C-alpha cells in the first residue's frame, strides 16, 4: 500500500518551526521512522538517515565527532537521527551537531518514550527543539482527508455540523481500525494471525525493554500482570485498590507501575471534570489503550476507539490553534456519567456519549449539557447510517460519519 500521509507532517514541516530540531516521540511502531524517512526521500536526503543503534554510526562519532558533511548548497538539507537518546550524554551530542550545522541542516530526531523523559532532565537544548507526538492512525487520516477536514471551529455547534453534514459513513474503514488498531503494520496487513503475533511481540518489547530501561522496575512480571488486568478496566473509573488486591501489591507500587505504562505510551489517562458543578465526583480517572485491539469487550473497545480519536484531534488542535483543548469525563455522586467532555480554554465546549446502538439520549446527559452552559451534546454510535438532531443542541450520529 502507498504511504499514507500523517496529519502531524503538516505541523512538523511548517516553515514556522524551520529552525528548531523536531523531536518526534509517541507509541512504538506508530510510524515515526517511516514519517522521517518519507521526508528525507522527498527532499532527496535519503543518505542522511542515521540510526544510532548501529555500531558504525557510534564509531563514526567517536572518530570524527560531528560527522555530517558540509552542505555548500543554498538550501538546507534534512537529516534524521534515530534512537540517538540511547547514547550517553545524547543531549550534548545533539547540541553539538545543531550548533555546528544549524545553517546547513534541518534536524529530525525520532525515538521512544525515553527521549521525552530524558529531555526534561536538563535544559541544555532549551530553545533548540520542539517536541511532537505521533499517535496511531485515526479514521479521517486513513481516508486521505486533509487536516482542514478535522479542524475545530470557534463555535462547537458549527464544528459538530461540519462533522455530520454532507458527509458519508466510512463503516468498513472504521471496522478495520476497530479490528486491527490504528498502528500501521497490523492495520495494513489486516490479518488476525499477524495481529496476534504482533501484539505479543509489541508487549514483550515495551515491557521487557522500554519499561525496564526507563523505570528500572524490579518486578517486571508484576507489571505484566497489571497489563493483562487493565483491559477489563476500560470504560470504568480506574480503581488502583482493586488492581492492588488482584496483584498482591501495595497501592503506591501499582500506581507507579501504571504511571510508567502511561509514560511509555501504552496507555493514556482521561481525568474527571472538576469544574464548578454541584455533586461531581472530582477524584477519578479513566484509562485507555493506544492499542484498543487488545480489548475483547465490544463496548469497551469502541469507547476506547472514540477516546483515542478525540485525543488525537484535541492534541492536533492544540498545535494548530492559539487555544487550549482538554478531554475529561463527567460523573456525579449518584453514578450518572457522560463519557467525554471537550473543554476549550478551561470552559466546557461539548459533550460526547458512546453507544453501540442507536438509542434515546438519557436525561442526565441533558442535565449536564444544560448545567455546563447549554453546550452541545453528541451521542456517537457504532451502528451505521445514524443521523439525528433533537432541538438545537442534541445529536445522535454514527461514528463512521462523525470521524470520517
């Protein structure tokens, strides 16, 4: 299959960020190296890809120091350093290259979660880089739509209408995402046997290599136990106490292990909304996987899929606009809940509820929407060919249309 352009490319390669090093991190095997190599190929710079895992690259650096050839052309060339963060004092190395060749090369740096953590340990690169996060594919992306297709509007109603009017369902593509995840290789292979083996290998690598390297955990087998328990927790507020009992670990240890899974881009958190609304539960968190193909329960997998669609979009909006967007869920003390609340500049923007089938909008969703400022509410359903509008602010729509 031909290369599928990523939305993040339109941001990373914006001339606005031309001077800075572009550090690309995110979940393993979501296409970071492929994106970088595609850019190098487009710029006729394929020979300037350097994988610092390779002994010859390390040897060249030991012998020659800043080994890039002098670029005497008028335009800057592109270079990619992959896995450079595995080198001792990698930030000093990268700073040396950048300071020596800033006017000759544009720098791409790709790597695992460790690069995101280690960069925070000091400020030697301050002012020299921007960090970008690449996530698995979303539906609109694999359908080849431009990034303008998913852009937020100043008004939530206008954004929702643009996502449902004059659009068709893309049910088959969405079903592929739900079955194989948005990770490029299993998605493009579209084979259940390959997915099974890929998932096994993926978790072996993340847990036994990345997690151990980053966190120095003593009990890796316990971390694996936690990972296998988490799929059953999707969709409900996360109970650390319950997992601690199941694994015979204390609360702080379980919390630390799950935080490491978050840092390593295995899972992500969505917290509960803590705004000024009476009788809210304000100390809860939900957890979701970047790879939702692990989830056997249909409802949990679909909710996880919607969570990732919304996360990717809001992260892109944060890069593309002057505004700040966040995702929460909302739950009161009586246990009434709406799955997702999108917040713009700390103010409620619109609500989303996730359902497998077309069904009526429950009363508590209307209550939350009204009390949060009469904001729009969208019920996103897995069932295809659904499109309804009630009054002005309430919508029921197929996910394959809304996210297309």
